[in-house]
């Protein structure tokens, strides 16, 4: 697989070919899955009704907060709910399972069957029942999220992520309908993935620039398990502290003076993210140019996101 740079036009394309599907299959660590997960994942990915490789997204984001929000999507959804911009509901059922309802007809139970610093695999069982289909469509879905980390010369860490989606429908009629609607489904999934990635980047920047406001918001996340809410607050603190440490390092390079001031919020020690590779440049999914990607005018605000989340027929 050739390196993919953040500013290359290929990053905006969606792949459907056999080569991309085979590459996606190679990314699944079957030997490391539990036997029951090997079986059900294989049944979906070996002969899917739909395969779609979504566009690569590159965001300026702290790796620890990114890994946390990927593992706990209910945190992102609860933030959207506080902002009044979504009808999606996500409820944690167990440490590795959550129930999701997009509010537009798609309902599913999702299991996290594999997770490390670079690969997250989700298995979803669910159905769609809404205006796009005459009857209920039942399906299984495997989502493979590949993530890479690259540090820029200025000290920021960029996260590149790509999502491969395998969907297997139970009936031939549903299979035919889904293929007919594939272009519409694909565009919706692409849009949601891009906007969600961008939103995670904005959460990270707000943790760096407005830690007090972020802690305020964390305290209002009442639909998140208290333990998860506490962990998220601790992650926010560490993201802020890393930003302060980095800024002091840059300043000391200019003035060559020792730094005797205590760290802010010193009660929470600064430490490296548990899921951040020791040398992210070497293990990144793809190299990323050390240039900062353009941001929209309102990128520093959590408010600059779509007013509504659209339905995704992918489970």
C-alpha cells in the first residue's frame, strides 16, 4: 500500500474495488480474535452484501483523547445531546458492548471485538425500519477503524483514520434494495464519518484551550457512566497539561531560561497516553506531512458542526 499524504487528492476518494476489499481483509487480525468472534466476523466480511472504504480523515488531535472517544462513543453522543443537535442514543451495556439507536430507523447492538493502538473492530447486529424500505431490513455489520499517528515539526500530533464497512443482509430482497440505495447510503456514511472525526478534533482543541469549560461540560454528561465520566475528565486534564508542557518547551528554546513555575492542575500527573505508540511516526497507518491542515473559521468552537445527524443504514 503506497503512502497517503494528508494533502493528496486521493484522501478524498472512496474505494470500492477488489484490491481495496482485499487490503481491508488483511487488516483484520483474525488470529487475535476470540473463536466466536472469528466465526461471526468471517461470515460477514468474506461475502458482504456491501463493502465500502470511507475517505481517509486527518485531524489535529491528542492521541489519548482520540482513543478514549473511539472506545466510548456514548461520550460524543451525550455532548451532541447537550448541544441539542442529535436524535441518536447510545447506551453502554457492558465494558465492550453498547446499544445504539440513530433515531431514524436504525437500531443495533454493537460489540467491540478488538482494540489496540491502531485497529478497532466493531461487530454490529441490528435492523433498519423506516421510509427507505418497505419492510424491516435485518443485517450484521463489521466496522474496521484503522488509525495512525504522526507528530508534526511544530509538536502537534495528527491522527489519520480510515473506516472499512462490511454489511451482510439476511434476505435477498434486502440485499437488492441495499445495493440500489448504496450511493445514497455511502454519501451519508462518508459525511457522518468526516463530521464525527472533525468534531473529535474540536473536542481535543477545546481541552487544550479551554480546560475549565471542558470540565464544566464533563460534569453535565449525565447519560454517561460516572466512572467513564471521571475518566474523561482525567483525560481532558492530561491533554491540557501536555499542551502547557509543549508550549513551555518551545518558549525555553527561545529564552534559554529554566522553568521554575509549577504546572497548572498539578494534582493530575502528566503521562503518555496508554495507547500512543512510543514512536508514532514509524507505526503510523500512513505518513502525514508536517503541515497543519486548513481549519474552518469556527474550528475552535464545538458549535460549528451540523445541526442534525443523518441516518446511517450500515448495520
